[in-house]
């Protein structure tokens, strides 16, 4: 989560760096260019004054000496152009002839001075040119043109850009370094709370969020979450205890009642109606006894802790452990069991009581109620949602769409199965324990006949 937040901040920081960086580079380039332009303009003014004096006196030897020395020292040729376009001083380099230079020269002859130069960028090798009139206003007698190389200027600009980049990136790096522990401090309780919430959703009601870390608001949220889970856990425990106590307390009186009714058999043996009534009473007592036992088993299953993902068995081990019992149950009812081999590395989240018991209950239901000849148990690999599955199918009579919809209800039994031993709790319990760990149980029609039950469970470790 911390990484996601830092990544989310990167575009904002990048925009900040780009915005500040572009402004800085423009300012540095403009200032560097203007500084060189002002320096060369000062030289041009001095040469214009010197040229004006030379033209008035008729002695240009000093002017030529000064300009030649300047060119040799700074590698900057200087031209002095007369009113007729002739060169009063020729540095030995052709005068650049382009639209910009011609325009500046014409403006200089008109008495105007160029106060600014175009910005020199590091990728622009063209020299910087300064044009200065000799004389003023209508007394302009010549024009001085200086061509200054820009290699040093461009190198200086690149160096200043580098220094600015370092000075800009250092605070950004420091900000990122400070954000990492800060985000860890803020988000650690959120991450822990998310993990604990997932554990609670998966049936681990004993899980609690830590309340000793993070900002006060998050510590308060964790405390409120823990209090909510405490309330839910107490409520569920009370319900389970009530069901277990009620079933346990009624089991002994029911056993005594059944024994008493069975003792009436010798007295009712001679009367067919009395004997039938006694048998119905015994059968009803036995069914009630089975019902109480199923309720106790359901309460025990619901009370079991969820198997952690780190301790969950591979599907291959589940099949290996449960297969002997499944085959025995199928054989007792005259059916053949076919089991497909699962991926040896696939590990699905285990519901309370384990996946062996869930598949075993489905196999037993198919053996007792399907009326078919074959039961198949087959695995399905992970899908796009990171869920695997175990499919238990038979080739019996199956259930109608309405019956499949009602089958997940407690104590529900199909009309044709009313005389078959059972409580109608098995499939409802399977639905509950599977959904407690984020899975689902799907009932569908098998092809060409029968019932197909698919138990879909998240792959262990996928949240």
C-alpha cells in the first residue's frame, strides 16, 4: 500500500520538478545570455567612441590595433561599417550577411540601439552579435558589429543547469525519503486492519487489530473495530451455546422416551393398530435423536477455527486422505466412485472442519439420495478470480431448479427423500462453512442426468 501511494505521488512530483525545472532553465539561459550581451555591448560602445574619434581625426591606426588585439584575445571579430557600406575595419573574416544582421545594421544607421539579444540555448551553436552605432541620432557615421562566440556561454549554462537540477532533486529525494517512513507509520494500521478484517470475514473471530500504532484516529478506528468483533463473537458464542445446550439437554429425555416406547412393544404385539402406533413413535423418536445429533455436529463444526492458509493442505493431500472413506461410503450404497487427480501444488483455502469433511458430506449425500450408479469427484484449477473448485457429480435423478434453490435451507429435504434417513442439515452446513471463508457452493444439473455440486474456494494466500 505504501508503494502504491508513493507511486501515486510520482506524477505530482514529476509535474512539480518539470514546472520548476523549465522555469529555472529559462531564467538561467536568459540571464547568462543577457550578461554576455551587456559585456559585449559595453565593448561595442567603447569601440564606437574610439571609431568616432578616429574618423574625426583621420587616424585609424589605434582603432585597428585595438580591434585586432580584441579579436586575438576574445576570438571575437569586430567590423566597422561606413555609411556607404564599406568596411572601415576588416578583421579578415567575412561580414555575416543575414536578415537579422542587416536589419540591426539598418536600425543602427538610423540611430537605434539593440537593447536585448535572443536567448542562447545550449543546442544553438550560432554566435551572439552586437551592433552599435557610431555617433548619435542623425550624426551616425558608422556602425560597429561584434560577433561573440557562445561556446563558453553554452557550457556555463549547461553547468548551471546541472547545479540547479541537483539542488532541485535533492529536496525531492529528501521528501520521498521522508514520505516512506511517514506513510509506513500512517498506513501500517490500515494494512493491519485490512488483514484482520479479511481474517474475521474468513471466520477467525479471535483476530484483533493492533491499537498501539499509527495516528490517534486510526487507533480509535482499530479499537472500535475490535469492540464490534467482540460483540459479534459474544453473540455467536451465545447462540451456539444455546443450541448445543438445548440439543444436549433434550438428548437424554428423548433417549428415555424412546426406551419407554420400545418397552411397550410386548404389550402391543397382539394388536396391529397398537403395534403400528408404537413403531411410528419409535421411528419418530429415532429421527428426533438424529436431528439433535446433527444439531450438535453443526454447532461443533461452526465453532471450529478456520484453517490458516499457511497450514492448509494441498488438494492432492485432501484427495489422498479422504478417498478411502469416500470409496467406502459409495460402496456401501452400491455406487462406484471415480476420483480425478488434482494439481499436486494447488492449495485452496480450507473451511472450518476441513475440505475432506465437506467433500465427504457431498459424497455421502450423493450415495444415499441420488439413486445413480456413479459418483465423480474432480478438481478444477484456478480461474481468473484465483478460485479453484472441487466438483462432486452423480448420474442419478438430480434435483429440479426449484429444489436446487431450496436445497441450501436448513432441514430441507426433497419430497421423495422423506423416508430416507437424514436431517436436511448437511448441505446447509456446507454452504455456511464454505461462505465463511469467501467461497461458494453451486448446485447445477449434471449431464446427461444427476446433480453437480461445485465447491469454489479462493486459492490460499490470495486474500
